């Protein structure tokens, strides 16, 4: 029988991390994860099928409005940054 080789540092750390995760209850059950994924894959199409065209339109408009609000905030932030940089540059001798 071959003597056991000493563990590398990263192997020891991986095992220690796994032990702590198990003790803290952070390890997910693969079977439960699989069931949740299957349910999630079914849920979206099922929800879309029972929505009326008006409801889908309202949801889509709200989502688009939110996406554009985020984009506008980025533009405003960039404009403010440019204005501040211009004022700072104007005050420099």
C-alpha cells in the first residue's frame, strides 16, 4: 500500500470550507435544486399563458420604463461629472 501523500494547502482549505458550509447549513440539496429549476422553467410560460394581452403589454411597458430610467440616470451622472470637471478645470490657474 502506498503511503498517503500530504495534502496541499488549497485542498486543506477546500475541505475546511466544506465542513463549515455543512455545519452552517449552507449546502444545498441537489435534488431540491433540480426540482426548483424544473418548477421555474414551467412557471414563466404558465404565467404568460394566463395573462391577457393588455396585462402583458402593461408589464412590458413598466419594464421598458425602468430600463430607460436606469439609462437616463447614467447619462445624468456622466453629465454632472463633466460639469464638475469643467468647473474644477476653470478654477485652476
